[in-house]
C-alpha cells in the first residue's frame, strides 16, 4: 500500500529530486528537453521553454499546438487526494514514488480522459492511502524517485501511455485542430552558420542546405516540401511517388531520426499513401552494413550523394540512378 506524504518540505524536496533527474537525463532541445530514445519532450511551460523547474513540467509537448500530453505539478500535501492531480507517496518499503491521477483534461489533442484512462493507457492503478483512508481516486506510478537513473525512462513510459490514451480517445478542441491539407515550405539554401562551442563560437557549413539546393537545381519544380502543423519533409516527388529524407551524417542517431520521419510524416502531414520512403545520405563515412541491412528489411531505399569542393562552396553530386528514380513518371 502507498501512503501519501503529509510533510510539505519533504514532498518539495522529492519533487525537486525528480525534476533534477529529468533534466540530467534529458538533452537540451530548441524548445525544452528531450529524453533520448523515447520521443518525449518536456518543458517548463506550453511554449516550450527551459529554465528553473519550480511548480510544473509539461510533457509530450507540441509547441506548434501550444499544448501537451500530461502535466506534472508540484504536489500540495494539505490537499491529499482531493486537490492537484500529482502526489508523492511512500510504498511499504519506504521508497518515494511520484504519482499521478488517471485524469487528462480536454485539450487540442483529445477529449477529457478519466473513467476510461486505465483501458486506453494500458496502465494499472495502484492502491493509495490518504488521510488514513483508501483513496477512491485512481492513482498511477510515474517514477520511483529513490532511483534517479530510472526516472527519465520511467516518466517517458508514463507519458507515452498517456499519449496513447489521448490518441485512442480522440476528440479535442476543434478551434485548434490540425488542418486537413498540407502546404509547401520554403526552399533551403546552403550557408554558413555560427554555433556555440566551449570558449566562444565558430562558423560551420549547413550542408543540408547545399544538398537540398543542388537537388532542386537538377530536378526543378517536381520537388516540393510538404508541411503541416509544424512538421516538414525534406522533399516529395508526387508524380514519381517518392518521399525523401536527407541526412548529412550516417550515425545511428541520424538513421534513427530519418526512419522515424519517413514512417511518421505521411500520417502527420497527411501525404499520399503510396509514396516510397527514400533515405539520401553521404557516401562518406560508410554506412555500417548492419544498418544498411536493417533499412532494407524495412523497405527503405538508400541512395548516396558525394560532397566535393569547388571554390568556396561544396559541390554535391547524386547518382544517376537516383535522379532517374525521382524524375520518373
């Protein structure tokens, strides 16, 4: 049995421990932090900002819709199980657990989820004592605060379960629902940009822009950049039924990101169903054979481009087979 804390100072300390573990286990993102390998983004508010975490974290953030999947707030022990939806309790072994009620308020993603939270999320509630009585509300474990290293992944699993519940529930606020039709994004251009490094800044080439620009120069208007609700593909060839994701590296992270984009963007942007996913990557360094085999197993076509140098700007060349593929009718 889990018993809710009644000491506000102790509750605040444990909440800070949880928040600090989230930041330590997350990577800084343009808007907030991201827990690597989970897809879960979190921030201090719905605009997607980093900063001191005092009273809340919003998780499963979508800044483009200015909403989130679930919010974890600083508990108020005086309210026990009748106030805020977040609490901290101790289990029979004395381990502190961060708890959240199975109650998701209506937002642009879904209707209110409460009575059917267990069914839609796949999570199981835990028994909680509040004020000497068994709570009549349903509580779910977010994370074991006594194990800081497990907090980010455990919290991410809870957020993704909430996200699944919202997706299955449907509904949401019509006023900010996603548009049905996609638009087209602006052309990309090669450039140099300043990045922050230890001790100052340095200029680096934005190779993505050079690759995109050269390809557009070769194929013309048949190449477009569909965009919808903040998601944008690198290139689509509607007539040739090809969806292109361009990467400037071949690390595991680059490939994972590309595969996720190729798999999810057709649904997120509402693209045609018959597009072939194609990954366009540099020929150096070499793609690892295991990764090439895995991409082939997922029926993702891979083409390689070459980067050279002419004057001050890099030159980009594509294999003839690739050009023929994307310009075929």
